[in-house]
């Protein structure tokens, strides 16, 4: 199978930057298109144990993400000659990435993994692990970001 449409998750972290670099490298060698996707969390307010959706101007969340993604996509196109665009999604990162990839006929999802330890990953969860477990129709590539040992 040859990949022609690659979706890469981006949140500004080092892990996601490495994932973008890997996705762009693959896209360049395969002649594929890359979409860089950021998933914004839905705005909620915690009242004790109750979560209540907060009325927030979504534009205030989207505008900084849009500017950063536009800059990144322009850099990808100019530096690497790869066809690229971006998407801003809202919700659970793993679920939104997989859903978007499946609904828009992507061949591959690329995500970074921060390399958290077992307990930290157990408590905080792992977007990359969840993407792997719920993606049934789209291949997933996880780009490792290992912490340097001293």
C-alpha cells in the first residue's frame, strides 16, 4: 500500500514536531499530501464533580491555533515542496484525529509519543495509545520521543 493522504497530530510539543517532520519526510518520498491537525479541548468548567460546558468565544481558541498552523503549513510547502494544509478540530484528541482521518479518506495517521513512564502514562493516558486502539480503518505511525538519560 502506498500512502497518498497523511494526517499528523500537532499540539506544539516536541513529540508532535517530530511527528510532523516524519510525516513530511514520508510525504516527500511518496508524493503524498499532509494535513496537520490540532485538536482543541472543548471548553468546560468544573463545579465540584460536575462539568458544565462554558460559553466561550471559540474564535479566541481557534485564532492562535490557526496562525500557528498557517505558518507551519507555509514552511512545509516552501521548505519541502510537499502539498500541505491544516485542520482545527475540537474534542478528545485521539477520537477526533481518528474520526477526521476516517471521514476524509486518509491512509495514515502520524502521532508523536512523549515517552512518559508507565505510571505517568497510566494516570494521564496516552493519545498515541488511544489512536492505535481505536483506529480500525487507517494505519497509525507513532514517532517516539525518548527522554535523554544522563
